[in-house]
C-alpha cells in the first residue's frame, strides 16, 4: 500500500471517528503525496465542511469533481446551502441527480434549497421523491419549516406524508396537532395529541398541547388536569405555566394567573407571550404600573412587537388614560396594520374620548381584519347606541352574540340598545342574560336599575343600583340613576346624597350640578344656596353642561342664560337627524294636528288641556294624541281617549317608530307638550316627523333647537323684546297662552280649618307650589309678612316629607314661630280645589311662578299675588292675572309684593273686593273661557299652516279669532 493510500485510509478512519481536524490533515497529506487522488480531495472537502471552513471546502470539492465527475453527490449542494447560496446549491443537487437519479439524499437536499427559494410546490415534490427512494428518510422537519413560514396547508400535507411512512413519529404528530390547532380544527388536533400520548405517555410537551386545546374547547377542568400532568412530568416547562396562566384568566382567577405567568418567566425570561399575558392580567388586577412594565419587558426583547404596544393600550385604557391608549394602539398599527385587536383597542379608546365617528371607522377596520371579532361588533353597537342609531346598534350586538353567545358585554350592549329603543322589558331580559354569564358586571346591574325605573318597579330598581355600586363604587351613572329614582320617589335627601357621590367622582359630570341643586331646592336646604346658584349660572354662561335646562329654570337666571343652556343641551343630546318627513306639502281637507305627551292621564297638563281637546272643531281639524307615557286607567284618561279622533299609544315604541307613524299619518302640525320636562321624547322631534313642529305648555322656555319652529306664548310671558332669546318663532295668543278647562270640578264639601291643621282664627296666606320653587329670598319676604300680620299663618304644600322640617327651621331662624308654618298633603284634585276656600291670599314665588297652581287658586276663587320676573317661567302668573282681570295683583319688586300682601291682610275690605271681582270675572273673563281659548289657538294653528302652504318660512305670528270665519 502506497503512502498516499495509507494516509487516505487513516484519514477516513479519523473522519468516521468524529475527528475532522485530524482527518483534514491526513487527507491533505494524501493529496500532497498523490495529487490526482480524487477521493482524497472529496474527503478533505467533507472534513473542511465539518470544521465550518466552507469556502476552502468548496474549492476542494471542485478539485475532486474535476478529477472524477462520477463522484458527484449531495455534499457540494449541502455546502452551498450552508453558505446561503441556494441557487448554486440547487444546481449542484441537479448535477448530482443527473449522474445518480436514485440519490435520495440529493433529492432531500434539493427540497431544502427549493424551500429557501420559496418554490414550495417543487420542494414538496422533491421531498416525496426522496421518500419514495428511501422511506427511512421521512422526518418532520419539512412540516416544521412550512409551519414556520405560515404555509399551514403545505405543512399539514408534509406531516401527513411523513406519518404515512412513519406512523409512530412523535414529532410529526405534534407538528400536525399544532397546525390543526392553528387552523381551528380543534377536535382533529386533540386526536393528534392523544396519538402522541398513546405513543409516549410521559411526554410533557404533549400534555401541554392537550391542555392548550382543551382550553380553546372550553373544557376547563380537563385542561387544568392536562397542565398539571405536564408540570408533574416537567416542572420547569415554562410553556406549561404559560398555558396554566391562560386557563386561569379564562376562569377569571387573575391573581393565580399572574403567579403562573411569573413562574413561566422565572424559568424562561425570554418568553414573549408570557410577558404580554402578564401585562394584560396585571391590568385586570389594576396593577397598572406593573402591567406597563411587563409590556416594556416584551418590547425590550422585541421592539417591533405590535402585540406589546397593544398590551400598553390595554393597560392605559383600564387606567382611564384614553389618549395614551390611543397612542399605543396607533404604535401597534404602525407595526402591524392588519392587527384586528389593535383596531379594536383604537376604537375603544376613541369611544371613551367621545370621538364616535372615528371609533366607528376603527371598529369597521377591525372587522375587515377579523370578521369574526365579536368584540368589534360589540364596540360598533355601543357607538351606534351613543349616536342614537339604535336599530343598527341592535343588529351589531346580535352579530356579536351570534359569534360569541356567552359574551356578557354583548348582552349588556343589546340591553342598552333595547333601552334606547324604549323596550324596557326586553332590556331587562338582555341585562339578566349578561348577569347570568358575568354576575359581577356592574354596568348590567346599572342597566337593570334604569329599566326597572322606566317600568316603575322602584324597589327592584333601587336594589339593582345598589348592587351595581357594591361592585363598582365609582360608577357615576349608577349614582346618577339612583339619584333620579329617589327623586321620582320624593326621597330627596337620599337623592341628594347620591348626586353628591356622583359629583365627587366626576366634578364636571354632565347635568350633575343642576340635579344636586334641584335636590337641595326640593328639600329647601339652602346651605350655600346663593353661591351655588351663582356658580351654576356663571358656568352656563360659559357654555358648560352643568345642568339640564328644566332644572335651570328655577334659578334667578336671565332669558339669555336659559337660551344658552337649552342650545348647549340640544347640541349634546338632541341634534337634528335625517328627517322622516321628506318635504311634502300635504293637501288635506282638514289641518292635522298631533299632540305629543306622556301626561294623558291624571296630570297637570291634562287638567289644563282637556277642555281644548274636547273643543277642537272637527270641521277644521283632525286631531291625534300621541301618548308616550303609561295609562293610569283614570276617568281623565278615558275622557282624553274619547276627545281625540285618533289616539296612538306609543309608550313602548321607539322614537324612530313613533316618528315614522307620525309621518305616515301626514300630521301637519306636531305639538310637543313636554319640552325638557320629565318623560319627554324630544328625539321624536329631532327626526322632523312633521312639517311644522311646536313647543307648547309643558316647558316654559326655549328648546334652543332648529327643528322646533314655533313656541306658543302671549305678550306677557314673552315680551316682543325677548324674542331674541328664543330659537323658535313666537306665536302670540291674544289673552293668555295657558289653557284652562271650565269643566274642572271643585268638591262641594269644604274641609274645616282644624281638619287642615289651620288655626280657627287668623289670616291664611298659602302657596301650593312645589317646594323647589321656594327660595331664601322669597321666604325672607314671607316671614316678614307673617311678622307684620299677627296671628297669620303660611299654608304650604308638602311635596316631600323632608322639606317641612327645613322650612320650619328656616322660619325659626327668621324669628317666626314654626307653628305658623302649616303643610298640606296631596289629596284628589276636587278636594284640593275645595280647600282653597280656607285660604285668604295665594303668595306666588319667583323666579319660577305658580303655573297650574295659580290657575287652581283662581278657579277656586282665591286671589293670587305675584311678582313678575324676566323669564317666561317668572311671568306666567302675571299673564293669568291679566286674563282674569286682576292686574292689580301683579307687582314688580319685593317691596311692593310685601307691602301689598300686608295691606290686603290688614284691610279686609280690599280682600273682599278682590274676591268679589274674581268671582264676577271667573266665568266671563278670557282665562277660563275654554271655547274662546280653543278658537284662539286654532287661529294660531291655521296661521302656521297657511304660511307653510304658501312656501313661507316660520315667522312671528299674532293670532286672532279667525277660526270663526
């Protein structure tokens, strides 16, 4: 044997023994001794490749093949592939296969190169050819490679091909299970993992995969058992701790989940998913600084990780830092524009920032990226509810529920949409379904409270609000709802406490300051009254939403201030919408009038208007009632139902449905008898349901809205110079704007003074206004009057149980015996009117006059002393007195008011003359002439209608008795 041959033999032995460095030296010796020994050059190339010296190896291979082309094999291709020179490696494999077509290893190498060149179909064909030649070469690596490239179907095909040849290959079954999991074929994936466990029951990674699958299948008990088994086999398997944490999140066990994630990270600090999950879980636990730190850890590991920015969005959102949340979602989207969850996070942040149009766009983008993202449908529904597109909101929530029937928040959203659609029973059902899935969802308890309130199920409503607040004490809307409910129950002291809690949490809460002050007024609690009134008026002047317009009327504000308040409120809550009336000019034989009210029952509005409804001339007018309130089945309700030609019970219809019915009925003139008062449905009018829309009677002020054309008034309540403070055009009735029913019955029997708690002797001043109308200034005057009229008493209406004690205390502070303040409780109207006979003089309030209560007094024969103010609400009693022929009882200063009251009390002949005059005028003067009034308001309607028919815009109208023509 030659020296070269011996060196070659020793080199081959060293190479097979895993000693490439020694082998390379011996191969070099062999080719030095015999330069044409091709096999030694080939061996030296393999040794150099084993040492990572690829460029030298490549040159050595080239020398071997130049000497002996028949030596072609996969080695050159492997080497070029390692160098990343895939086109050349493919050429090398092809050259080898041209010489040796049955070389399975070359086909397998060719497959590798084709994958790198993204020629995946050819790669799979090369893999199949290699396996056909040598089945023992079947391995999971190609499936893994396709999976890493996101080519899931090709990965599945590769695993299936491998398993067809080697059905016991555990890694291939694991890879197949992972791909099936990713494709959503969860049951098939579970079969794959179970096959692994049948082959190797002690493989922790297989139990981990099984746990992940069972979690996705919501088989939580079985998933927990799988994770426990994985960790029992391999306690340091970080991914199993991660899976366990994910399962605990599903079970709402966030503390335990956080501990599991921390354990995973202690074992594997670079586990990105664990940092992300930990951040989200810490945000749920309100450990916000730690949550943000966890997201930062993820970003430190991978700065371009969009999901980490999404985690920051989540933490900022839960912190209420919505601008920061928005910025974080935008960072995520800059990195990954099709990340559906980031669009969802953006939408949620924009929704909280009340940027509803942008939020809707974000949710729509989320749905483009992820059409099955139930939470995006829910977000869309919530925005549409805020935009008062309630039918669309309902559809969106139903889409969310079709995708995720157990999504409690979607049931909550559906309940909110139902509530906005005026379907309180359906809303309760939806809220209950939300709570069945998530009993601690405070907002669903809030929704229940609101719906029960609407249904007048007061005890259930109160319990629901209390449950909401027990779960979430900082839920301002629940404090607001509780306050509103208690106000309706006349429990004003508790209502005040609720509003104060809400204000403490949200000092700039919309309308809260006004509600709080109105509660204090109801209680006659005048602590800091002057300063609070001044602050509220100043805030309104600065265009702040601190009070609703109705609560604002009882403050000493100007007409200008009330106009600002109404306009601001309307801009926020009652903006004009797409009109349901399409601009048609109706041509009817009779003018069609529709009256919208919640008070077609035993209510002050009905007492005033019933006679007008009875008296409308059917020859000229087709009159419809649109009832948006409940029926009390009272005699008044029955009377009203028979008074109208058409009576639409719309109490449980949505605003849109009511507007559509009005438009379908071709109503010419639609009259709002509610305005901004309780149970109003202003959004019927925002939809422009009729060509002419009118503000009348219920709300004594401007609506501040461009969709209300006219306000019906008289020259006293709105002097011509005050028209600038009204968005509506003023329609002037000739005598008084307020109707009265001449059929109102006064009980024949008069109670005794003793029965009413009055002294047998002494002058009786009275005021049966609601207690909130009594101000410290008014009370000061009243107490001075009592002090100057010995033996006199002041008889007040007890509108709630708490006010009398406060008023008696205020009397004592002003040097008047509390016993001289007497209170009258509520009784049926005929009896209430009858007890007026026991009083001598009705003392009016300012800035909010007696309205219906003044008419009651005058109808019962009791003179009313008033002080005229600047605003509509403060001028009504003066209008009534003019219309009854008693203008001498109108004063224009506190001094004249006080002086006249004392003079009347001290000079019986003046009082008698006033009572005689009132008795004479009662059935002759305009105030209680229902027929005359009806003709006047009909003349106003005809004038409005004629302008519209002539194509003229609304303008000031002075009505006459033209309806007789």
